[in-house]
C-alpha cells in the first residue's frame, strides 16, 4: 500500500519514522558534531554580544581616571607671557584622581531602534542556525538513503552475476554435449563480464557516500567504513506522512523566519537613520581631586566637579544623513522583496515535493509489476533453452531486462525515501534537533532571551 500525506502536525523527529536505528544514531551525532552547525552556533553568540553592545548605548557610562605626572615649564614658552608668583618653581608634580560620566538621553528613539535591530539580527542568526540544522539532517538522511540504495544495487548485481555464472555453466554443459554453439558460449561469458563490470563503480559510489556521511559528522574519511559497510535494506517510508495545515506549514521553515527577521532588522535600521536627524542630549558629570602635593590630594580644597547637559544638533552634514536614510530605506525595500520571494519559493518547494512524492509512489507500482513479469519471463526462457526450444540470446535479453527492472525498483525505493526527505525539508521539519543536541545548551537560552524581549 503506497504511503500518503495527511493533515496533522509535522513530525519534528521525522527521521525516526523510517525506523532505522543506525540512521537515528547518525542524526543525533551530527547534531552534536557537525562543523557547520557549530559555526552557526558561534554566529548566534556573536549576534547576542552585538545586541549587548547596542543596549549599552542607553545606559550611563562612567570612567575613572588617575594620574601622577612630573612637569617642567619652559621660561621661554607661554610662561613668559605671565608673571609667576614669587618663588614659584618651574618643576612640579601634579596628582589627579577623578570620575567622569555621561548619559545619552534617548529622546527620539535612536538607541531603542538600534536595540530593536540588534534583536532582529540575533533572531535571524538563531533561525540561520536552525536552517543549517535542517539542511544537515536532510543531507545526512539523503546520503544514508543513497548509501543503502547503492548497497541494494550491489546486492542485485551480485545476485545477477550468480545467475550469469549459472548460465555459463548451463551453456558449457550443453556445449560439451554438442547442443550449444560457440555463439552461445560467447554470449553467456559476455553477459557475465558485463554484469561484473557494474560492481566496481557501485563500490566506489558506496565509499564516497560513506565519506559524505562522515564529513557531516565531522569525521575523517573512512572513519565510518566499519560501521556503514555492512549492507542494510533501504528504510521504508511510513504509511502516513503528516504535512501540517495549508497556509501555516511554511511558517515552520527557518529560511522564511530568517527573512522575516531580516526585514524587521532593516525596518529598525531605517528608524535609526530617521532618529539621527534629531538632536542628541547628553547629561555629563565629572568629579575629581587635583593637587600639586600628594599629601593634600584628598582634602576638601582639592575637589573639583562639573555637571550639566550637552546638546548636539546636526546643522550641515553635506547630505550624509539624507544619504544614510535613503540607503536604509532601499535596504528595507530589498528585504521586503526578498521576504516575498522566500515565501513564494517555499510554497513552490512544498508543492513540488508533494507532487514528486506522490508520483514516485505511482511509478514504483508499475516497476514492481515489471520486475515480477521479468522474473517469470527469465524462468521461462531458461527452461525453454535447457529444453532446446530457443536460443541463448532470448535468455540473455530476458536477464538484461530483469536486471534493469530490479535496478529501477531499487532506485525507485531510494527515490521515494529521498523525496520524503525533501518533503520534510520543504516543510521545515527537524531543525529542533539543534536545540536539544548535547553541547548546544546555550542556543536555546539565547533564543528564549530574544523571544522574550530581554
């Protein structure tokens, strides 16, 4: 009975539906070991740090200063314009300790919009990490399916090679009895060699796919050979595949959510550019101790302070502010177009994946029927040849058709499995594995912090 899609929540651990213990183990290890995923996690940490930098602009800044210098005035310099006090030395020490503070009042929302942009950038980094996780799981699963399909093709080739060897023995026996011809012997041996020649390319493909799986796990070439070289059947797809509800399924996709966050960031950056047209108001304060002698540095008479606001008003910027605003608005429009394109591409990929999966099921039914008929035909051809009712060319042609149909069936099973992986990838299922992987505990905390607006 073919697999079919149904409405329902998309399975976030869909690889387990194949009921392959080895595949589930590989996915769990990839979530913890994949190097692209680790790189994406570092980008999340960087974006959260950038957010903290943006937040700090809204807080008071306090700096401490302390200095002790030895100075000598030149009598021929600016001191010659003054009349020094009697006995005033040209050489003196100066001790200074103090605090300075400033607090920029965000009256027009420049800092608030900058923090909003940083929040959106951090959320986009989180979604990018989810997208990397989804791509990693899908690529790993597809490579695993192709590996099992290749191993299945190897099994088919070996089985048909055994049949070809039996044919050679059959023809050889008939040849010794004077029934078969030299042509029959040549055809039987040619068929055996042709089938044997298909094995080395399949072995090479098997080795490459094992290395592909190893790379996704951050392993060296051939590190997984002992584990994956043992052939297994192609994992069977589940009978029912939940694909979500129409209109909401693509909201799960990390690329759509990342594009939305980038649009939010671009909109906030436009707000920053608008706020730059307005004055900046800063509260300044300073308190210090200054003395020529260390002994009386900490006395009340050595204190000094300054308190007051400062205003910065852009009057003439040579078009810098207008250019920055035009640039931000253009980037916002670009982000909006990209978001629209991402949504449309997501719809297309989901629709294409559903069509491919459905049609692959129908194709397999016809191929399975072809295999059954070719098996019957080969048995009949071998029987008729052994009875002398036909020539060996019929046996050769029939076995070639059987080999082709068996390979087509194996490829069809592999195609159905990989099409289902493509469908889950299009639906955005499986990225949650990144948030529960060992060694990635910081990412969920960062995601919660951003989602909660902290």
